[in-house]
C-alpha cells in the first residue's frame, strides 16, 4: 500500500496543495521566497509560543509531578 508522504507538520493528510508543473523557475522561486518570508515573520512574532507547542507535541506523555531530568534512570536498576 502506498502511503501519502509525511508533511513537515507531521501529518499525512491535509489540504491538498497542487503545484502546477507549468510554473517557470522564477514563479516557483517567488512562491518559495514568499513562504520563507512568511515563516520568518511568524517565527519572529510567535517563537516562544511555537517552541512551547512543539515541545508539548513531541515529548512523550509523562507524569507532570516528576522533575525534568536530562535522562531517565530506571527504578529497578538500583
């Protein structure tokens, strides 16, 4: 079974963006630069919120009562 590609958002489905294969290199570059500029503007404004949201999405579910440790030590090893 052919799975859809994993998008940068981590999703495999979403809005289907169709990029015409008739664009010139200049048109493709203009869109690429627009998206790059948009990402920079959003990142500058929301960097702290974005980092928090990404951290929450990517860390495994853990007990919030446990302290943050740089590594986990299994209890039964000691």
